[in-house]
C-alpha cells in the first residue's frame, strides 16, 4: 500500500512539474509578445518564446536572449526580439527572388538532394564578407545607448554612435554566449548562411566602446570583463510556422512525397532552408526550436500550427536562425533529456542540400571537426581565448553527431536512390 501511495505521489509530482513548464511557457510567451508589440493572429499563443522558458528552466545546471542577432534579432543569436534591420546585403539577396519564379523540372536530383536550380535560387544569406565587415564595426564603434528590446532583461538592444543597432547577449552564464557563438561558426563551416553576423566584446566601462553606457551597465549588474555577444539588429521579420511535411501527422520530408512536385518555387526554397536548419540543430543538439515544439505536443496538440521557436522570415521569405544559445554546450549537457526528440526530427527529413551534405561528409571523413571549428573560431574572434571552447567530451560528441548525420544521409540515399 505504501508503495502504491508513493508511486501515486510521484506521478502527481511529475504532472505538477509538467503543468508548471506549460503555464510558465504560456505566460512568458504572452509577455514577450506584449513587449514586442506583435499581434498574435487569431489570438493564438506564439510558440517562439517557449524556447526561452526551456532554456531557463531546463538547460541551466542544477548546481552551478531574441532578436535577430542573439535572441530574436538578426544581430546576435540572443534571446529575444523580432526586430531586425534590413541591411543592404539583405536587400540584394532578396532581390534575386523578386516576382514569381518558374522552377522547371524536378525539385530533386540524385534521389535525395535538392536540385541545382533550387540551389541557384537559394538566397545568399548573410555573406561572409558582409559579416566580417559588420564584426569589425561592431567591435570598434562606441555604444551610446542600451535599452530593452532583445528579449530577456539580461539582453539589451545597443545603439552605436552611427545609429545602427545590435543585440547584446550577456547570458545567464558564459555557456549561453559560448553556445551562441560556436553555433554561428559551426554553421559557417557547413556553408549555412542563415545566422546573422555575430561578434564578441568584453565589458569594460572605462573603454571607449562602453564608457557612454557605464551607468546603464551598472544598473544591469553586469560583471566587468564579462564577454558578451553582439548580433546585428534587423527589423521587419515575421514568424514561421512549421511546414506540413515536417509536422507529426506527416510521413516526413522525403523524395517519395508527391506534394514536392506541386510546391511553388518559394515554398520549395523555404523547405531547402528548413533542411539545413534541421541538420544544424541536430549537430548542436539545440532543443530550443522545433524540438521544443515537438516536446510540447503532449500538452498542446496545435503547437505546430504556431510560430516555430527562434526562427524568423524576412519580407522576401529568407529564413533567419536566431537564439542559438541552447546549442552545443547547453544542448550537450542535457542531451539525454532531449535526444529522442532530436532523433525524431532528424528522421523526418531525407532530402538535403548537396553542399551541406558534402561538408558533413568531409568532416566525417577527416574527423577533424574540433580542429576546424577551433580554427575558424579563433581566427575570427580575438576574444575566443577569454570565452573558451568546447570541453574534450563535448568536442568528441560533436564529431559523433557529425558521423551519425552522415550515416543518416547515406541511409536516405540507399532507401530512395531508385526514385
């Protein structure tokens, strides 16, 4: 009898915890929408902020940011805001998709790869040269104002002396900034350009860059010498709903899906970017996007019909991957909790960008993911020595996931190569 009572109490406790997560997520989601002044179509609750709840409640060690650049802004990968400033290169890349586009021919080649024609139409994203120039500016320009607008109060919207803006991610702990930063550079290794430009900065209120906002920094109780990330701030972004082939009731996005031949070029181009997103999130074990929506299905059967966490779209339809702080460090730490959902999401996709798959194959063959990532990270970030890198355990885990992703691609090729 005592055993039955104990089991019953344990069940009640688990249910209570689940209810807390759900209610907390809903409240936070409503609050963030209110802060951003975004209407919720049909009164539906947004799903894009539940990720922050998961990050705060599940990813932070028991003992121990969205703006388009750092949360939900194109400027950092921080939690927080959909305010992205459309830069020149955003306009140039989007111009390639102006007006209706006739695809002509099959959307697929060699069984499981998107066609070369789709690759040609795919937006350039945040080109490396533009990103490099932005990083140089972000590290040198004086910050004249800090205010809310990038999600959590621990993140701030910074205004530079020239009027441009960036989201500053301070992070609950350094792991969040590290995860955001390393995810950005891993994406660059894979040729994925949907992440907004990011640069690191070290807080020093005696320096020229931070001196004008000394009082504000003190009020935020930010620690001197802490390393923060700056991400480019971009406006006019909107939410993105998970496409039908990737929802739980679908058989998945695979070469046997007849709907692929009925899709418009714009819809196909969005699916191409989704496949890159799923590959990146699997490698980094980022639970704060589609995976968190999948987890929430047990309480909310319509979660997939609402905006996807930490994913935004430009007016022309280009996808922007933001708030990647849950990847790598946090994601690896709590991997046991989320792995079955990661496997489910990856298993729903058997179509890939050839270029991305080739880079995964190269990292698998050479088994040098750690060295390659360290190289691009240290070459690009003077402050990398202060922020640190993955532990040996996590670096090995990254290579393991690259190997697993490569095997999945080979499995899909073997399964669909006759189609």
